[in-house]
C-alpha cells in the first residue's frame, strides 16, 4: 500500500515537472525567435558609433567609449540612475506591504469580496492598452521633432497637481498633500498583480494549521507571524522580483524616458542609447540577484 502511494506521488511530481519544462520550452522558443536577435543587435550598437545615411545603418566600432561617456561626460545619466534606484526602493517597500495587507483583508469571507478583487486588478487591464498608445504617440512625436516634421501629438493629460499649486500660489502644505495623495494613488495603481499573487498564496495555506494554533491558544497576530508569513514567503520573493522589474521598466521612469529621448529625440544616438540601456539592465540584474540571494535563505518551503 505504501509502495503504491509512493509511486502515485512520484508520478504526480513527474507530471508537474513535465508541465514546468513545457512552459519553459515555450518561453525559450519565443525568446530565440523574437528577443535574442534584437538583444544581440543592441549589444553591437552599444559598442559602436551608429551612423544612419539614406536608409543604411553603418556601425563603427568604438569599444567602451559609450560606457565611459555615460559615467564621465553625461551630466544627466548618473543622477537619474541614483534617483531611479531611490524611488524604486520606496516603491518596493510600499507596494509589498500594501498588497500584503489588502490580500489578507480580501482573503476573509465577506459580501462583495469578488467585486473588490476586480477593482484592485482593474488598473492592470486599463494601463496595458493605454501604455502602448502613449509610447507610440511619444516616439512618433520625438521622431517628428527630430526630422522637423509635424507628427502625431503626444497624449495630453491634465496635471491636477500643477493646477492646485497655481490656484494656491505654490502653498507648501498643498504641495506636500498632493505628493502624498499621488504616492498613495501610485501604490494602489501598481499593486493589482501582487495582491492576486498574495491571495493565491494565502488560499493555499491549510485551515487546519490555524485551527491547531487557536486550540493551543495562539492569537491572530501570532498566527500571522508564525504561520501566514512563513507559508507565503515564496510569494513574497516572487512579488518583490515582479515589483522590482515593474518599477525599473515603468514607462514613467525618468531614466527610461531619457534613454528613449537619446535614441529617438533630437540626438538620434542609437549607439549611446543602447549603452545606457545595457548599463540599466546590468543594474537591474545586480539588484535582483542581491534581493533573491538575501531573501532566498529565509524562504520556507513546505516540502523541504
């Protein structure tokens, strides 16, 4: 009987492993077909002076000159990189704590729970289409400006913060209030995926663990620290990785906008822009490796 259960368990594990491999193979195929070639081309651009004339692209090798320029001659890149890192650190902390708090609340049984979950995930659906339109409009306008032609205008938005400051003559209290409201809004707007992942992790915890703890006299706070937090620690790592990548690649990131302007704006310097992008990619990779390396030691896995 035990041997039969053991074979059944090993068969289930084997099927799960096969599903995981299949998903990985599909991703690898898509990477090779659509991503690998542009990635290698951008690396060639980073080590070259890209000269475009009459529709032809000529690459003149210049070694590490573009990378040296970024740290020695460019007065905008390093400050933007530092500001981007500081902003992302704050975003990671706020979004992770907020999404965990909301997920714990939404995991409780109450009327309208499904509707509230949909509301928190709605920004993810809305921004996916709007972001593409804004990017296309922005790049089109920059190309038109670089060539001296009239192109598609950029998407115009109303800045209520500037309106309030104008009405109140730049009152500092209003400035602080509007910044605080904007930070709360941005945190809620960027937490949809993380909330869903946390809810999935919370629902995977066996209720019997909480029942046993309550019988032993544990409080709700103790259950959270001793059961909930360790059990969802893998989800915390996943959410941190997602939040880091999402924050670094956010279209409103000033450093990304600067890299885009360098390539498609008045400069049309594709080689230098590619070098900046690769430096940014290296910073993201180091940030992710440090985060995963430090936190993976404290992750609790049920099967370990």
